[in-house]
C-alpha cells in the first residue's frame, strides 16, 4: 500500500514542473543589467516581461494548496509562497527601474523639445547665420518623428506603471503634462521657421551670389599676378618667388574653403551649384608656376648651393651620378618649357643644356684611371700647377671646358693604361701565389725533385704572350718599365726552368751510377765532380722546399748560373762515362748489343 501510494504521490508532484519557469526567471534576473538597457528602445519588450510576471502571479494564486493521496498528504502552500515572493521581488525591481527611466526620459525628451524650439526661435541676420539656421531647421525636421515617438514611449511607460499600481508623484505628473503641451509649441515653431526661411531665401540667395562673384574676382586678380610680376622674371631669386607663391597658395586654399562652404549653402537653399572654373584655372596656373620655381630652386641648390656640386672638391664628386641628375632635370625642364614657353622656363632649360654640354668633360676628369702624371699633362696645357684639392667651381673658373679634346684624349689614354695595369697586377698576383710541387726522391726525407710543372708552364706561356701584347699597345708608355721588368723576369724563369729540369734529369740518371763503388774506382775524377754537383743540387732543392714560390726560387741571384754550370759538368761526366763504356765494349764485344743504361 505504501509503495503504491508513494508512487501515486510522485506522479501527482509532476504538476509543480509548470512553475519551474517562474523560479528560473527570478534566479537569472539581474537588476543592474535591466537598469542599463535602453528603456525607450526596449519599452515594448519591458512591458511584455512585466505582464508575464503579472500572469505568473495569477497562476500561482490558483495553485491547489493541499491534496491527500492514499496515506500521504501533499502541502503546496510553501512552494506557492516561495515563488510568489521571488516573483514579487523581480517585479518590484522592474517597476523601480522603469519608474526611474520614465522620469529621466520625460525630462530628457522635454529638454530636447525646448532646445529645438529655442533654436528655431533665433532670427538670423547674415548669410552665414541664415545658412546655419536653415541647416538646423532641416535637421530638426528630420528628427521630429523620432522625438514624437520618444514622447509617446514616455507616455506608455507611465501608463504601464499606473497599471501596476505605481503612484506617480505630482511633480512628475506636471512634467508629463508639460511634455503633452509642448507638442503644439514645437509644431508652431517649425511652421514659423518655414515661414521665415521662405521669406528670406531670395534675399540670402542674392547675397550668396554676390559673395561667389567676389571669389571669382579675387581669383582673376591672382591669375593676373601669376602671369606677371616676379613669377615671370628670369632674374628673380627662386627663394623669394617661392615665398610669394606660398602666400598665393594660402590665398587659393582660403578661397577653396569658402567655395566649398558656398556650395554647401547653395545645396541648403536648393540653388544650382556654381562651377568654379576660375578656381580650377588658378589652381592649374599656380601648380605650373610652383613646379617650375621649386624645381629651379632644387636645381640651383644641387649645382650652386652651399653644398652643391660647384663647391665640392672635384675628387669627391661622382660624375656618373651627376650626369643622371642632369639628364633628369633636362627632361623635366624641356617638359615644363613645352607646357608654357616663358623666360623662366627657358632659363631652367638653358641651364640644364649647359650642364649637359659640360658632362663629357667632367666624366672624363672623373675617370678613376687618371693618375698624377695625367693631371700634370692636362694642367701643363692650362698653364697652371695641378691642385688635388681643387673644387668644381675652380675648374669652371679656369675654363677647363676649353680643353675638352685634351681632357677626353688623356682620359682615354689613362683608361687604356689602367686596363694594362690591371692585367699586370693580375700577372703579379698569380706568380705571387704559384708554388713548386716537390716530391721526395726514392722515399728520402731530405732529397727532393720537382713534380707537376704543367700549371707553371701553362701560366708562363700565357703570361709571356700577354706581356708581349701589352708591350705592343700604344697605352704601355706609362707602365713600360714595369712590363719590361716582368717580361725579363718570366724570360729568366723560362730559361732557368729549362736548365733546372735538364740538371734534374741528368742527376737522376747519374745518381745511381756513381753510387756504385766500382764506378767510383774506375772514374775517380768524375766521381769528385759529380759529388760536387750532387751537393749543390740537394742544397738547392732543400731551399726550394722551404721557399717553394716559383719566382722567388727560380729567379734568385745565381740560380740560373749554378744550373748552367751543373749542366756543363754533368755533360762532361756523361761523356767520360760513355768513353769508359766504349773501352769495356772493346774488351767484351758482346756489350755492343746492350744500351748504355
């Protein structure tokens, strides 16, 4: 019985689930968040929420408070009272927040009405104030619907509060009545403003046209000044003209600002916009003048300024870069001159053309191949000593361009000599790093022979050919001594190597023969001679091992003579050896069938 009745009681308790939304809503409600929302914009949803809470209260009042199920009694009174209290707290919070919002909104909307009525009540006397008045009237006209809607929402908020038995204080009721009354005053102010604007619009449109005409006249005067006075004087200082043009720019910018304002006024007055053709023409003429004088100033600073080309020590300049600048400025000067052929543009173009004519001579003088001897040749023709600290202005003052052909010819010779110098430096560099390769002779630790001479002979042949070509060049005069020195050095190397290798071949052939005791007994004099050569050979090869550079070893003093003498001695030794072998063949004829080896 107990189990059955308990199960029935649990089934009955399911009825309470319909009241869960009330608990959840109250639990999740946050008064601060509710207070921070836009109550005017959300007035409909707020009303809906409050009515929902009222309905929940009515539902709770109809809840069955007690029931008996078998042996169990179910009491719902505690649940109902708990939910009514939670619902009531939320509803009171809502009413409190809504009341505050209604009071504040009522004040705010009333103030907005009053401010707009005050703005519409002003009586403008001049064009600027009238245009501002028309703009204000238009803005207010666009806001009317929004403002009236806000006022109606305030009414709805107070009606909602009244429906929930919220008492409205008398001072708030007075303000609400003022809000109702001001609607009529606001409409009257709008009608009066429309009437005032209609009455004055023609007069103000005429005044606006007069102001526009003044701007056009001022622009004509500016164009006249730009087409005359200092702007067209080719002898004027560019800095002074640019200062004047800065003032003109300020005038044009001020006129542009007024033109934009007047165009806005015309739009407010429903007038067709004025086309400021004079403003466009003035701006174009100004831009042309400013471009010309600004580029002329930059050109003068580049060429003749305190840190310009003319004041620089010539050796610090880079003529190739100068030529690029000259070409760019000449191109610009020609373009400007074609656009407006006046004396100032002609001055700019003529200056650029003059520098273009100077550049071949300056480039030739800037040739890095020029040496002191070349400068001395040039300055000797000019009749003055060479000064390495001379400036470009010095060269111009000395009329260097009168010697253009001499400068270019000397520069060409210097380039040819420089090319030969580079070839000679390359040869010197190669031989400075080229070393002999030595191998140990028959695994001996201190006896060596030359090996791998292919690279040496290839380099020797190539460089000797190159030196002969250089000696045949018309540009060799300045470095002939150096070239001839290297030609002799490589010739010595070639001869020494031939003698060296001849000694090496003979020594390697005879070394094993004279190492035999019977030969030493049979040829005692030749043995002594060989041992002397042998000692010199080994000493030379040990020195070469320590200092393997080809030039240092082969071209040292006395080396060629030593090898030449050694070859003579070795040839005599070989002749004596052959005579000795011939006597042996005469005693033993069968030896004729064997070679000397």
